[in-house]
C-alpha cells in the first residue's frame, strides 16, 4: 500500500468516526450545520497530502486529520449529554 492509499484509508476512517458519532449523538437542528461542516473540513484536510514533502509534514497532517475527527466526536458527545441533562430537569 503506497502513501496515497494509506492517506485515503485515513480519510475513510475519519469519515467513519464522524458518522459513528453522528449516529450515536444526535443533535437535532445542529446536525444540518455540523454534518456538512465536518465533511468539508475532512475534504480540505484530505488535500494536504499533495503538500507533504517530508515525513514530518505527513505526520503533522495525519495527526490534524485524527485530531479534527476526534474533537468532532467528543463535541457531539458533550452536546448530546448536555441536552440530555436539560431534558431531565423538572
């Protein structure tokens, strides 16, 4: 598997993480903004491979990919739990 194939696998994995978070942590009206945003962000990060001239740049760009989708998943989790707590109040 060459570098481009591995980067594509990373992109597919990142999208899978985002979709899993969306399925697990639904946010109602916010979803219509967040879902397109993360896909646009992942798409733009996917274009970074073309600018990676060194192994260090590749490491930084792949880390940005992973960090972005992990933060997105955590954000959805936190917002979902915050909404659930509001719904439980008398």
